[in-house]
């Protein structure tokens, strides 16, 4: 595996590898990230993974400085998974002193995570555009775990005619249903036991919707399920899958999305409906 930390090193790697599939990450890698790499390997292009904890997508009161970092562990996992290239830029490489450009995607970024975390999707869209410019991947793999992010990036690539194919990858879950996330490392033992209630509440809601129960009632029940499990729901919503606009009834393609706080940890999950 080639490890590139500077733009000249990345350029040399690009020249030796030819077209690649890119898996962007913020590190603290887990089996969810590895499933993205495995999906990318099936594309039969060499796989490049980037590891960059992007400061611009964190709010001022968020966890940027204490976000889990484990470079040695990440490199071992990338190599074992079969990556051809690890791209590990530093902050100055991504945001050089005189840079003056940011990317704003309206539409799908407006609500939910966008409303709770102002500026978050600007940071995501900007860093992903920069990564695409640096790595120039033929394809890029993103997890459905971050459903809204996936729609924002799909919109961005379409609107800017970027020559990269966006490939979604299903959510990788723990045996008890909890969606894998680097932030799960913040959960205490008791919180970890309570955390699968989010997936259970969403699963029950999807069943009830398919059973014909009224959407407003189903969403209300789901919020109650979360409260009973000790969570503070931020939102539980049925949305149009691409635009993220709320739906009042089951009109496909729809997605059930949710965010809830468990102690200090914000959990995200979503299901197809
Ligand atoms: P992150 O390092 O959290 O920024 O995530 C990097 C990529 O991995 C994003 O495309 C995420 O959606 C994806 N990802 C994170 N967790 C999972 C998971 N449990 N299943 C599938 N993809 C995931």
C-alpha cells in the first residue's frame, strides 16, 4: 500500500496506479469503513482511502479536538482490507493559507443535520470536492449510514458535472442492530446497552407504516420509544429519499431518518421504507 502525505506523493501514486475508486473517511476505522473498501474492491479499480478529520465540518462546540484518532491502527486496517493507496493529507494541504473557496449545496442539506449543525454540510461538500480534485477518482464510495450526506454529495456531483460515479453502501450494523460509528467509542457500557433502541424504534416504525398505520402516529410512537430508552430524540422523520423533504404519508422513494442523543453522544440511523 502506498502512503501519501503530500500532494507530490499523491500525484506520483496517481500516476503509478491509474484510475482509482476513493473511500473518504475521517479515520478511527471500523467494519463499516471496511465494508466500503470491500464494495470498492468489487469495482475492480485500485482502491484509495483518505483519512482526514476535517475541521470545517465540526461546529465550534463539537468534538473536533477529541474526535478519535488512530493512524497506526487505521493504516493496518486499510492495508489488510486491500487498499492500494492511503491519502493522509494535513490541514494545511487541504486548506492552504490563501484559499478562498467553499462549496455550498442547498436543497438536501437544508434540514435535519443541516439545521442542527449549521455549516456542517458546507464543510463536507468543500472537503469532498477538494478530495475529488486531488485524487480524481473514477468512483467514490459513501455509506448510507450518513443518508443525508450521501444525498448532498450526489446533488453536488450532478450539479457541478464532476466526473465521478457515487456509489452508496448499505449500513453495517453490530449484531444487536446498532449502526457502526466511530463515535460509538464515546458510549459508556450502559449507554452501549441502550443504543440499539434507535434501530429497534426505526424497525418498528417501518413495520407499522407498511402495516398501514398513520405516519404521524408512527413517528410519535418512535419518539416515545426513544425517550423510554433514555434518549433525547432530535428528529424522527419520514422524508423523500433524495430531497430530504418531509413526507406526510408513505410515497416512495421514502427514507425514515433519525437522530437522538444518548448522554453526550449523538446517534444517527435511517432505514428504507
Ligand atoms: P466517517 O469516517 O464517519 O466520516 O465515515 C466515512 C464513510 O464511512 C462515510 O461515507 C460513512 O457514511 C461511512 N460509514 C460510517 N459508518 C458506516 C456504517 N456503519 N456502515 C456503512 N458505512 C459507514
